[in-house]
């Protein structure tokens, strides 16, 4: 199977135990994760040869982040070392009607101070067939946006398949205004063959809106047909794109979501079954687990978009049962759920 490269920032995640609020916490659980590193871990779990590219500080915390990737079977020899600190984010896990909350502490991180020329993309992409980035990376700083642009240009020149998860983050994008953000994201996305994004991503980055839908009021009634207009507008704006995909999350509460997905190839709108995810353990990384499952599915089932999409949704459904950023499931576990077995019975 193809070698995949992902590029982005890995951070130290600090979270109060259980459902405690920040003001109640006397200690924090430490986990490492980030959008592109989470995708890499998913792919490694599925047996895909994958490298994660980032910039880490050469200190004990940077080494711990690198070792977490190595432990999960992700290639780390393309990592660039330098800078003074690893980015941090604090997570307060919500429950029922109280949503989760994220506080970022990633200013002046090693990755935010990356500069053009620091990564040898010709070497990184030697022998690779797929490159993945997310909208979080260009949001960190102008430098990270510039290096991301270097990457997509180099990947395109070498004929790699390029995918993105648009991942709009309101609390990032501090270095530029909305007009500049649209310019940055439009140029980067124009190189992409596979585009994943929900309705908020499309609206915030490109002012593309679903017709007649308010996602916050839909609950378990979210329907894939409502997003056909978004997919069609995205393909017209980005003619290189072969597939546009969106996840469909119905938020009944912080603890109960519905989950499904849609894929549009310019002719056919593929849809999945809708999962009821109750008693969520950890929804952070849900979109990343979908992307990891989608890349694997498109590689394994290159002529079967429905099967690839079904795999992605089932994989990300399982991620909601796992503490931490990354999806630590196997192909057989995903295929079991795809086959309709959601019993959760003990395997012995």
C-alpha cells in the first residue's frame, strides 16, 4: 500500500480528569496529539507506511512527543528539530448540555516558528504517494502557512495525491484578517485532490453555505442531501478536486451525537448509515479519525467510494469510545462495526 506523509503540529494535551472543570482540577492528564499526527497514528494502526513531519524543540518534552509517534508505528525521521517549546492545549471535557472547552497555549511554539527552507520536501516525498495537511497548520502562523504551501507545491510536482481536512479553528488565525485567510486557504486547497470539510469549514474559509440548513438546529435529523449544494460549489471552486467529503454530526448533547458521512465525486452523492453515539468517551480527534479511515479506505478500495466512506465513518464512530486524541483501533474492529456488529461484546 502507498506511503503517506502528513504535516502539522503535535501538541501536549493537558486535561482535568473525568468531567472536572478547569477550576476544579488539581492535576491534569497528559496526552500528545494534533490533527495530522492523529491521522498518521490511525494509518499506522491500519498497517500503512506513514511519516509525520513537524518541527519539535530539542528538549525532553519534544522527545516525548516524538516517542509517542514512534511508539504508534509512525515514521519520525523526517521531523525537523529546533525552537524552544512544544505547543500546549488544555481540554475541559463537557457532558450533557455543557460543551467541551479548549484553551490554546501554542504561541512561539517550535512549529509556529518554522520557516521556508527548513524541510527538504524532495527528500520527504521520495517514494511517497499521498500527502495530507489540514487547515490548522496554515492557521498557526505565516511561517507554517508558507511551509505548507511549499509542501503542496512539491507534492503536486511529484504527482502525489493531496488531501486536506479544512478544519476551521476560530481561536487560531490570529496573524491575519479574514480576507487574507481566504486567500491562503484558497491557494492551498487548489492543489488538493481530496477535500474534507463540514459546513462551517466551507462557510468560514470560502463563504460557501448549504442551502436552507442551520446545522445547530438539526440534531438527529441531519441529512446528507442538504450538503450536495456545498459539495457542488466546492468542486466548482476547486476543479482539481476529485472528491469532496463532509462529516454529518448531529449534536443532541455533549454526550450524545449522531454521526454519518457524505462523499461527492462530481456525479454521485454517496451516503453512509447514521450512527447513534451515546455516552461519548472523547470526541476530540473524531474528524481526524474519519480522515485516517478515509485515506485508508480510498487506498484499499480505490474503485469503491461507498466502501471507503463506510470504513471512515465506522472508524471515527469507534474513536468516540477511546480516551485521547488518536484512534487506536484495528482494521478488523472497524470492519466488524461496518458489518453491523455494535454489540460491544467481550472478544475471547
